[in-house]
C-alpha cells in the first residue's frame, strides 16, 4: 500500500488540538477511542507524527496518564483489532508497525511486535508481508520524536530497546549519530559525543523545539 505524504504541519496540529480541547474541556489527555468516536482519527494520526500524545499533552497543559501499551491484550484481541483495522482501510499487504501505530488503537503496534511481528501476523491473516522499510532521515526523525516524547529527553540504549526501537537506534548509529540527532530535535542529552568524520554539517534545530 502506498501512503501519501501528509500535508499537515505542526502548526495545523496545534490549531486543531487547541480548538477541539477548548470545545470539550478535557481534564486529562483523551484516549484514542475518544478521538475515533469524535471523528478525529486523522488528528490523532498527525499528532503522533509530530512528537506523540505526551508531547502535546504537555504543550496543552493536560495531564497525560500512561497505560502500558498492549499489556492486557490477548492473542484473540490482537487478531480482532487487526481485522477491524484492515477491514476499514483495506491495505493491499500487511501494514508496517508505524502505519498501525498511526491508524490503529494505542498499543496495537507494540502488541503485534511482541507477538511475532508483522510477518507472523501477515501469515495468520493470509496477507502479503509488509514491505521492508528504508530508514530515510524523515522516517528516523519521525520515529525519534515519538520515542523522545516518551522520556522527555534522549533515551538510553536500554530505553530504546524497551519501546521496541532497536532498529531505529541502529539506523541512528549508521547515519548521523546520536549527538547529531539530539541536537537536531533539541532534546536534552547527556554524555553524547559528536562523531568524527561524519555529519560535519550542523543540524538545523526543528521549529517549535527548544535548543538544548
């Protein structure tokens, strides 16, 4: 399945969230199902691309209550949620974890990863397996924003592994390196050294992100 690049910007996500939250007066960050029932699934998908729920909860001053993703899902529940998601969107092959995270309920992508991964579930649901993803800078940045939003800083190696981002960390090491990306995203990072001979161009700090 070919997905078109989103035309949404961070500024639009902020405007949409502020307008919706002003109408609903949420006392804490709403669940994915609240977004879905209100017809705001696209908004949820886009805010996930730009830092994730925890980042936006902080910016809007709304308490964020973390629930372990997929901790209580049974194998049958994962299958039922995947079938519902695939019936709605009808992709030509089993989608990537990132796509499931953007379009599905919170924690489903992590549950799929913990129970065999996309290839395993593609076989169970009689679908072609997901295409191997190429780690472009845009993809690395989007994934790093999601992971860093979880910790509020640059995670340790163990923390990357805890959120099933080992491949992301390998892509970081193979490219610009951790220090370059921490500076690019403007996130606090301790004991990270710039790599010699690589990525000599200073990264531009993303708009809307404070410099560390």
